[in-house]
C-alpha cells in the first residue's frame, strides 16, 4: 500500500456461523481492525467497504452468490464492487474458505466475453493526463492548479488494464506486479507491452512516493497530485513516456475485448 489510500476489508464466515450466537464477536473484531487501520493512517473507506459494515460479513455461499450476481449482471455498481473484490487477499483464518471463493470466481470470469467487455469499458472510463499535443493535462480546483493525479490517472489505470487481462486467463495473482509476471508466461498480451506496463507502473509509483515525501517534508497536505512544473525536464519526459504507454495499453484493451479501434 502507498500513502493516501483508504482501507477495504471483509469477512468470509464459516457455514457454522450463527448471527445470534457469534454476531457480537465478529462485530467487535471487525470494528477493532477498522479502527486500528484508521489509527495507523489507512482511513475508513468512504464507501464503507469494510467488515465493520455487516453487508461485507458473508458466509462462503453468500459470497459466491454475490460474485455470481456481479458477473452475470455487470451494472456500474456491480463492476465497482468487482474491481475491489477481484483483488481480494487472504489475511487471516482458514485459507480453504478463501481458495474456494477465489476458484469459483475465476471459473466464472475466465473467457467470459460479456463480463470482460464490461470490465474493459470501466477500465477505459478515465484517460492518462496527456492532451492532444502530448502535454500534461492538469486538474484544477477553481483557479488553483492541483496537478496531475498520479493514482487515478496513472497507477489505477494500469491496475485496471492488467486486471482484465489476468481475469481472462483465470490468473490467481492479485498484485499488479505479480499479474504482470504471470502475463510474461502467457500469450494473452505482447511481452514487450507487458514489460512497458511494468516499467511505467514502477516509474509512476516512484514519482508518487517521491512527491508525497516532498509534501510531508514541507508540512503540506499529502495527496496524489503532482505539479509538472516541479519536475526536471528529464523527469517530465519520462513521465510523459510512461503515460503514453498507458494510453497505448488502453487502445490495446479496447481492441482485444471490445473489438474496437
């Protein structure tokens, strides 16, 4: 995790779970974990995607049904939940519960053209911050220049692109770096494109961390916005090249899963 990111967590409950008998324990457990993460600097999820919201405390069959609904009816809200929960990791407890859920989910997404097309459209909703003449497009708050959003128009776009390709092949990896490694062993995506995406992801993430370090050192609010005029000419050139790779990867995603140029 990087700085300035909220928490997302949930519980998979064994079938022997009885709300009247066990609900109080899991309610306190979930609240304790969410409060602890918040105290450590990972703020509460604005959308309440946390186990402290009992919507996200489900038995294994309930989770399997939830994923079936999201996959079979890929509406915007379903795709939002899918983009979060398809990156699920097992943190603590019986691994078998997690593995059964992940296996059933990947069996439904692998080669599922309709669902993958819907996920691809979502990954194309935002563009990297480059204008027609390949200059940076900065975001503003009124007259104030906020900068370019390195998370939502950089790393998050790469994460979304790579997620679609790996769901298409049933890959179990959930970190973008490991997903890219898996794609190097598969012909789903040109290997040079995979390497370019890996380098772009690492470079944008480095710039994001370095910028947040500068913000912290200067007692400024820490966020994901970088002002391009703060970069050297070399770094500006490299960042433009990284965003160009993201733009080209989006074009490839569109062609592959939407059959459109």
